[in-house]
């Protein structure tokens, strides 16, 4: 009877170790994937300067069209009227 309990405890201990190893491996894989995703996001270029230049160009073109057609230009975004 005592020997069968030892066998059950040994089997449970092995299952526990295997489960712990599985969880540790899964967490390690998630950490590696998160690090890769963060580094990929950091390498993405910042287009803020290009966007600002594009908006200035659009405002300039809009002003040219408005002056050519004789229309009054709408207020610029962010300005209070």
C-alpha cells in the first residue's frame, strides 16, 4: 500500500514538473514574440514631418483655388472664429 502511494506521488511530481516546464516555455515564447513586436514597431519610420508638409501644401493649394475663384477660404483648423 505504501509503495503504491509512492508511485502515485512520483507520477504526480513528474506531471507537475512537465506542466511547469510547459508554462515556463509558453511564457518565454510570449516574451520573445513581444520583444520582436516592440522592436519592429520601433523601426517603423515616423512620417509626422511628411504629413505636416502635405497639410501645408494642401492649405496652400486651397488658398490658390479660393483666390482664383473669388471665394473666401474657410478658417484653418484649430483657429477660433
